C-alpha cells in the first residue's frame, strides 16, 4: 500500500468511496511512511499513531454510512505544525520551554479538521516558537530538505512542508508570520497558502507576533489546498481578529475558472521584487513563469511597491516587539520548563527563561524589549508602524489602479546548506525579503512550484491578492500548474530516505 502515500486528497477520496482501500489502510500507510523516513528527515516531533488509528476507524464508519455525503476530508491523514495546540497531545513549539505540555483543548483550525473527519498523524517540527527561516532553530534538531539532505527545508514550518513533499501526509497545517508557509513550500517543492489575516481563526496558535501570525495549509496541488483552506476558514467567536465574511467553495471556484483560463486578468510585477544579489536561476524561472501566465491570457503590468525595501527592517522591529510582550507568559510558574536550584523567585524566572529558550528566541525577546523601552519606543516601534501603513497603502494603490494579482519570487535563493547562515542572523532574515510585506499588510499569499535550478532544487512562484481573494489566487495557481505540469513534484514523495 506504499503507493497510497503519493496520492492527492481527491484521489484518496475517490479510492475511499470506491472501497479500493479503507481509511485504516490509508492511515497505516502514512504512519509507516513517517516511521520509515522520519529518522532521516526529522520532520515530525511526535507521531500520534494510536490517536490516528482511532480517528481512522471512526472516519471509515462515517464513509460507510454517508458515502458521498461525508465531508471531503473524512479519513484523510493530515499533519499539524507543533505551534498549534492539540487536545491531549503534547505541544512543544519545538522548544525546551514547552516540553511535556499537554493542552486541554484543540486550536480552532485543528478542531475544524477533526470535525471534517481528518486523521491527525502527528505534530511537525519547526523553528523554535516559529522564529526562523531555515528550521535549524528547533530544540529537536533541524529538518532536512528532501531534495538535498545537506540543505534546509525553509522555515519556520519546514516540518509541515517536508511532510507533504515526501508523502508523509497529503496535507499539513502551518503558521506564517513573515513567510513561514510560503518560503518552506518554495524550498521544499510543494504548495502553500497564507490566507488573509482574519480568514482563519488564530485561536489555539501559540502567539508569537499576534498582528502578523496566520494559520495556513500545505498540499501538493491547488485543488487539495482549496479543500483544506475551506475546511479551516471561517469566523470564530474565540478570536477577536477573526473576520465574519463568507467562505467560498474554493474547489468549486477552481473548477468554474478552468473554462476561461486567465483572460482579462491583470498580473502586477513589482520591480522591487527583482533585486541585485538574488539568485540568477530563481529570477529566470520566475520570469519564465510570468510568460506562462501571459500565454494563458493574463496581461503583465509592471508596478511599483516603493516601500517594500523598508518592509523587512520594519518587520524585524514589530516582530520582536510583539514576541517580547507575548513571551512574558513563559516564566516557569504556570506550565512548561522550570529551572532547578534557584535562590529566589526572580532567580527562578531568569534561570528558566535563559535555559528554556534557544538563542534566536532570546535574541528576539531582547530586541523587542529594547524597542519598546522608554526613550526608544518612538524612535523604533512607532516608526516601524508608520512604515507598515505605507506598505499597506502601496498594496491598496496597486490593486485599486493597476492589477488583480501580484506575482514574483517567494525567496531570493533556493534552499541553502545547513549551517550556512546560522552565525549571520541578518543574512538569514533576508530570506524573508519578498514574503514579509504581505504579513505587514495582512494579505493572502500563495507559493506554487515553478521550476528547478541546476542543482535540482525547487523554486516557488509567489502570487499575492487583495483581502479575501484566496479564490482568485487558487484559480491562477491551478491554471499555472495545469500548464506547467510539475511531473518532478512526485520525486520527493517516492524517495525512500532509508535511515
């Protein structure tokens, strides 16, 4: 049954309804795939075999009774980034600080997947508390890129991206604070979407930078991505930032758009997204992809997002500032790690945080505390918020006057080698240069594979839309993928990765 792990969600759904295999057989095939490949890839922190088997049995009963009326995700294995709380399943955020923490409830997005009949096969590895662009900051060790095990998979949701790329699960949830879904999707050769801020409830996502965080999904096709995105979207009273707007049937809208292609679509190409120093092959593949969009009837329009160059430095002020505030809760008193041999309450706080947090988390807390401190707040934090407004205005003007969708690269390079940038955080932060503007503006973004470089490393095309235009992005992504035909996407899904 090893071939089951390379099927798409829609193919799995068809097989379940035809009784070609059962939900239990489908789950077992994915659990075996995880157990066989995880010692090398390190994409999972925990494998939830017993929970998955119980859910698969329940899913099969639902399919037997409801047949075609059962939800689309019934019996489909799904992986969850270990940044999302899961009832009675350890949630660590890949940190020593939360080792052994068992949440008493599910994140809303997880609860929605379970309500649709999905089977949770495990919790995926990530940069500690989602702070990183390479998945090297995990307390549990780095995730390996399946295309080249000496390279990073991208971060922070690298474990989820690799799980989908390698057939450990057909879909996975991640979080995206500054590119943490789109960038690993690009570097690992799969599809990933960051929905509009407020489209998916953040309730149960361990807070990092609350005005930037968003839950999204990975899958191997636009159709599968549409199914999962619809399942997790919608208003939630438990999240005050959740927007009460209708959720389209994304899969139906992809199918409806297949007849007209991209005729009349205006695709904005920001000149600021093609910068000196970016990898030549990345630029070539992205520009070739723009030609594909044009061949499908789209009109390419050069646009300017003049404040994009300021987005990255503004982000790395706002991001640590919000992290500094959110992470005050980790004090060794209520949950998680507590230092030993302390001499006072203050000493316990200090030792717990020094020992429980990794290097990158400590760095961001220190930077955030500094920019929020008296005497520096106006010079740094307030200025960064003003730049954020300018970035938002740039996007508003582009969509109002010039284009329907914006297209460009996801990252300036393909996957870099493990350890290459760990001693130079500024170089690491530059991996997010094309993705952070969307988080500042709260816009939806999609990464779709568009080619390989000469080292056979994947490259992603980034599609950006206005607020709540996920349907349009998925339609464009599906049309592009159908034309480009990514036969190479199944390579990683069929590798053995034997330990």
